C-alpha cells in the first residue's frame, strides 16, 4: 500500500518549523531544552557554549514562532516545551545519527 500525500496544512507547519530551527545554534538550543527540560537562559547559554545575546535572540525567535514556550518567575525566564514538530525533527536527526 502506497503512503498517502501529507496534507498541505501539515507541510506548511513543518516547513515553518524547519525554517526557524534550520540554524545550528537553534538546533543545539532545542536539543538542550529537550534533554534538560525547562531551563533558564543562563543554563542554556552555558549548556550550548553560546554568547548570552545570541542565545537570547535565538530563544526569542523560536518563542515567537511557537517552537518553544517561556515563563517568567521574578527576574528569571524559563524556556520549555519544544513543539511536537520540532521534537519530531530532533528524533529523526537522532535516529539518523544512531542515538
């Protein structure tokens, strides 16, 4: 049995996710959040060996696109919950890499 074509709406959603996370640093940030769960900006910066300003810009771009979520607790901002599409892409990358 041949697979059916994917719906246009789904392809549009995944395409947008791929565009946003198609940067190596964003993929690394996304992977960090997936592996470590809800994390502060400073934990993410340390975990991906990035620069604070650049990581913050990447986080903001992914948050605005709905790929991750943020919550504020006092002065700290916590990022969490990668989108299902982003997690599917990460799972494919891991499977291809053998992890």
